[in-house]
C-alpha cells in the first residue's frame, strides 16, 4: 500500500502565548482529530509524562509541546468543551496520560476503536483501520523516538500530525 502523510500546515506550540492563539483557532472548529505522544522508556519501572498533544483540523495540526508548557488552562478548556467533537483512538490511555500532567474532565470525545465496530471493522490500530478504509499505509517508524527532544525532527512532526489528522479523516469518511 502507498504511504500517506498529512499534507497541511504543522505548527509547533512551545509557549503559553502560542497555545492561547492555537486554542482560539481550534475553537472555531466543530470536529478535531486528537492524539498524544510520550517518550518511550526502555527500562523497567521508568515512565515519562506525555510529551506532545496533537490536535488537528482538516488542514492544520497544532503540536503542543506539553513537556515545555505543561497543561495550560486554554488546552484544558478545549478538552472539556462538549461542543467540539474530538476524535481519537484508544482515548482512555490518552486521558490517563494527560491527567498525570493536570486533571480535567474530558468531554466531546469519540473513540474510533469503539466507533468503527458499527461499520464492521474489528481492527483496533489506527494503521489497520486507515488501511481498511483508504487503502493507504500510515508509517509508525517515528513512534518510539524521543518526544522530549529539544527540537522535534521534521519526521517526528509529520508522524505526529498524520496520526491526529488520520483520526479525523477516518471519522469524516465514515460519516459520509
């Protein structure tokens, strides 16, 4: 299968003022794709906080460097806004990871793993669901990279944006 990558704008958010601007832009959307990335641990008993929160519209993905800015109130307000539908995969894990940074009450979320079963799709991974629906492959080659790095590589940014955008794309396609 051919590889697919997010083709829109990717904006890295690593200051509180940029987070405010990004949330203002995202708040005008009714449906968003969402995902998180955490630095992997290769040692037993060593765990890291979620490093990156990706929130994507159809043409722009914001990458919030939570390892730099924490969980700003503006981000919490978006995650708690029931009016904006947030589409993700395995959301329970994301809630738990984000809540370790700061507690919040998630509202307006839809988990694709549950949603796609209504369409006869029993696969649970984003890569497999996307392949079934679109006949294209999402690469997972950057998944185990250091998300706490001082500077994210272009490959990391593209990987992260693709995951959030893919969730939104799957949902929009199934809605049609």
